């Protein structure tokens, strides 16, 4: 028997409790039901957080009349308009076009630049698509506490976690070396991994730095592989049952010495910028791997290269680098036992659908004055 999805169960429950809804004549009612069920699944499965304050209780809130939406798809645009009928939604394709339209807008979705915020004195809510907001929270107009900021945190967490695990397994099994041999038409069963033999992951220790949305998804998958999972987070020690120990930031170096694999999933803040430096890599085991799907500037690139060349760590998997894009002549491209992907770990066939679902729900909630999802603490930066 085919297993019943959580979404289907929620819909069935809704129909059983409110049977009159099933007799609605409008297709819109059915779509609203499906969307509401999908939103609840999103909240439950990814741990999406809801603000404790309704939008209507925030200073400066009013039902929006004009929304600027970064979108290039007419079908998607129609979906947004259907969510908030009666609200003017203007599609904009770039920041300059958004700035030109911002003077009488109350909502900005998909952009956050100083140019747009300066041109839009009435902009009250800004929704960005990405999870990283370091460039947004640094804008003076965002620091005065008069604007509401939401982001796409946790939306791409499953894809990011799978990417991190894929990099870990590639390095542990030496697939990066075998791929180079394949490109050279070379059948070599004996390879120099630098760290000795292939690493079996079951029973090994993985340190997840930043036990937030991405980190929790990474930890769950690593535990499923039979690994011992330890982690750090910024402010508290709570974590899921499959994380054996959650340390605070000041325990990072001690925990690094226990790990066979370190996976960076932390946001970029003043505290995490340059966090992975020569002292951190010196604390790691020489047989350990470093994986980064967080932010590039959290790693001191020169220190990472030196640690790799001097054998302080066994290899690295990097979806993010500093600088980005990584220049064609950068030493990292040719450093052995380094895997690089161009900041694409969050992409998947499901990530974009989850993102649009979140943003449409936030637009609906904001228009009605309800609490929003994934509100950013501008002071903390995430």
C-alpha cells in the first residue's frame, strides 16, 4: 500500500472537521485549502518560526496598497495576485526598476538594496528570497527599527544538507581523486588520499557548526548514516535527540578536536566572520574533513589553503568561498582534495516551490495583519 503523505492527511482532517468547505463552488476555495495544508507541512517539517507579534500591532503597519515583487514569470505573478486580490502587485526584474517604482509602495519582495529603500519612504515590510541577510541588515534604513524583514531561512535546508552530506561522502570515499583519474583515462586502484585509507562514516563524529535550520537537517542525515553528531549554536544548548552534545560558541575549538568531519552551516554575523581560521584548523585532526555550506566569509581562505597544504586537515568541500565568484587563477582550484561548487547547494527541484509558498503565505498574512513567518532579528543579523 502506498504511504499517505502528511499533506494528504492534513487535507482529509480539514475536510472531516469542516465538511461544508468541500461543497464550495469556487476553485479558489480548493486552492486555498491545499495551500493552507502545504504551509502547515512546511512549518512542521522545517521548523519555520512564526512571529509572536501580529503585523497589525507593529508601528507603521497598514493594509498594503502596492507591492513590488521580483518575478519574471507571468504564471507566478498570477498566483501572487490571487492570494491578495485588490492589492496592486507590480512585477520588477531588477533593483533599478524597483527603485523607480518604490515611492508609493509599502512592500518589497525579492530585493533589499539601499537604493530601493531610500527611494521608498513608505516601505514597511521587506521579504528577501535568500536566507543570508548580512547585506540587507547593514543598510541604514534597516537599522532604525521601523521596518519588518523576513527571509527564506530553512527553505533550502534539505537541499543544503544533502549537498553537505554528498561532499562529505565524496571526500571520505576518495571520489574526487577517482574523478580526476577518470578525466585522464587512468585506471588506478591505489590512490593517495593524503589521510590514509577510505573513511567509513558509521561511528565517526561529525561536528555541525550552527545548529539552525540547515544544521538540524545535516545532523539528522548524518545520524541516519550511523554517525555520532555533536554541534554548536550561538545562544542555547537545546537540540534534537539525535545530537549527542550541543556546545556554545566558546567550545568550538575543543569540539573540533573530536570531529572526523566539520560541517559549517552558520549564518554570517560579526561573530562568525573569519571564524574558521588558522587556530581552528590547527585544532582539527589531520585526518578530518572540512565542509562549508554556510557563508564564504566565515572562513579565512588563506588559512584554509595553508592547513590543506601543510596536512593539518585532510580535505575540504566548499559550496561557498571568499571571495565569490572565485577567480579563475585562485589557488583553491588546484589544491588537492578540495571540492568546489559555485554557491549552488540550496538549489533543488523543491526549494523554489517551498520558497514561493512561504512568500505567498507571508504576503497573505501581512495583508491581513497576521504574524509573519521567518522574521529576521535585525540586531542579531539572522
